[in-house]
């Protein structure tokens, strides 16, 4: 069992019958979905799940988990997902896959948000290893790009093959590098104030716990 599987199993063991569980997207989230399905089978775990993407929806369906549509929920017990970067204050960078809106909606709606990572995801500051993904309305991208430049951001449209990357909602993504001196929470507030931004990849003040799989053990950081 590798560290991703280990940390996914650790999180799945904490799920209790009666819970409504949000499912993230990505390789670590896939391991969690698999572990959750095994618990449903082996321990008769009675749960319902809400998926953050089409990929996770299909995965959950294939494994026999009971799905509820996001439009039919007012909240959930726990949301479990990975992250691209985790700062010391547990601010996250997410969304390299482009499912920002659903992921942040579920993280905000959940009573608890558990983040599953390996040690490579720990950073000193948000944006250390990756640009910040910013989902924008297609007609507004140049205006948003200009606004981002005004706060020190160098933004480039994300491409995909011979064309532009388009999210499942028809939005474009500006991958944006910022000055190393700006902390994640400050940047979060600045981005929230820019018109035309649909959502962005900084998740501030949402994390309840970070579970880090490291050489066969799980380290927990609590908010």
C-alpha cells in the first residue's frame, strides 16, 4: 500500500453510517472513493455521497455508492479531497484539474473538510510550485487579466492541445503567477474582489484537517 492509499484508507475509516460525504477529484480522491466502497461492502456502512466532478460521479457509480445530486443538498457532513499545495496555515491551492466551482462549494458546505496529501504538497507559501488557477467568464478574460496584473499577477490562458482549456461550465482558466511576497489569505481576498472571476484555486479558512501519508504512517494537522 503506497502513501496515497494509506491516507485514503485512514480517512475512510473515520466515516460513520448516516453521513453525507463529499467526494473530491484526482488520484488520491480515487483511492478514497475505493476505500469508502470497500467499507460500505465489508462494514455495511450506510452513507450517501456527493461528487465534485463527472469523473468522481462515474467512479462512485461503478463502485455502487449511493449518489445525491449537488442541487439536492443544503450541506454535508464531510468533504474529502486532495490538494496541490498546503501552506503552514492550512491554506490550500487546488484546481489544476479545473473543477474549482464544485470543489469549493462542497468544501464550504461541509461541516468538516479533510485534505489528503503526501509530503511533496507542503509549501512555505501558496503559489510556490504552481500558478494559481483562476476560472473566468470567456468574454471577461482580458479585463480580468488586466486586473490581475494590477495586483502583481502574470496570467496566461491555459491551453489544451491545439486550443484553449475550457471547464465543464464553459469557462476559461488563467494560470497566474504572483509575487512570492504575497501570502495566500491576502491573495484570496484580492481575487474575491475582482469582477469576472468565476472561482479561483486558493482555499482559505476552509480546511478542518490535513492527513499526510509519509513512509507508511499518517501525520495529522488540525485547523
